[in-house]
């Protein structure tokens, strides 16, 4: 009987120790030991180059050429937005046709106020897609070009 009592006590001690270990170490992982997923890498969607003629008094005074890339939060957002690229390009092109000739008339082209142009185009994108869909708008190439001068015949 004495051996059985000692065996039961040892069994209870081992069971209690194992249970305590599982509760302390194996149950819930504390916050410091959680493996955090790294944030998803941003996705980029490069739009085709925009070429905007600058027309004043019926004459082509020059043109501006821009390359725009959208910074998106993740791949799923990119897939959603790709369906709207034609509509998005149309809205950007329309805005550029209205805005850039005014900049040129004021004595500056697209390159004069890059940050202002970026904010303006980001607002156009937000209006088309909804706010917050696009994290950033990158202007990768901005060039103002004067037209080639025609040499007089003769």
C-alpha cells in the first residue's frame, strides 16, 4: 500500500509539473515570441507614357512627356486596379491637357512644379479609384520639349 501511495504522489507531481510546463511555455505564446509577418512589399503599376501637346493660338508650342507609376499596397490591389487602367489613363490625360498649357502660358512647363503636379495627379487617381487605393504616385520622367523650328524655304 505504501508503494502505491508513493507511486500516486510521484504521478501527481509529474503530471502537475508537466501541466505547469505546458501552461507556462507551451500554451499561449507571449507577445515577444510571436512571429510577425513582414508587411507586404508594395506593388508598382507603370502606366504608358503620356505625351501632351501644348497648343496656343492654334499652333503647337511644344509638348510635355511624362511617365507615371502608381505605388500600390499589395498584389491584390494591383489586380483590382489593372481593370481600370483605361479609365484612369483617360482621366489623367484629360487633366494634363487642361493643366499643362496653363503652366506653359504662365512661363513654366511640367517640370516647374513637380510636387504640385504629383499632388494634382494623385487627386485625379483618388477620384477615379477611391481614396486610399494608391499609396503613392511616382513621376519617373518629366520632359518639356519645344517644337523643332522649320527652316524657311528658299
